[in-house]
């Protein structure tokens, strides 16, 4: 049986075909080795907050929807790790802001 070797490359961004003739580029962010950078989904949402419960403290991820894909915007375990795009998303979304505030209080 043949053994395949995969050469992984480090990159700062990636492009996805969102729809016919439409490509968008996205920044690669630290996924904390827990969250996928992107995946195809049929779920209907604009932004999503995902929580991975750990023994030490929870780790959060914010995803945004682009076409049929969810894209990782930011993964963080404390407020100082939140990037500027995620801060804007939290500021714009009351539901996400309320969820985030409650989860951050819980993680103290």
C-alpha cells in the first residue's frame, strides 16, 4: 500500500469560490487547534458563536457566513485575543454581544 506524504504550507489567507464566478479571500486566524477554518454548511445564520468547554476555561470561536460556507473570524479564550473584525461583529450583533458577555462572566 502506498504511503502518501502531504506537504502542508503556512499561509496568511485563502480564497473560496462563494458562487459561480465569485471568489472571496479570507485571513487565516489562529484556530487554537480546535476549530475548522471554514466548512460548507446549509445552515442559515449571519454570525455564530461556538464554545469549546475546557477544564481550564472555555475557548470561543466566531464564524461568519459567506455563501454556503462558514468562515472562522476569531478563536479566543480571553478578551485580549479578540481581533478587530470579531470586535466589530460583537458590537453590531446584540444577540452575540449578550451571549458573549454571559460566557465571559461564566469563564471568570
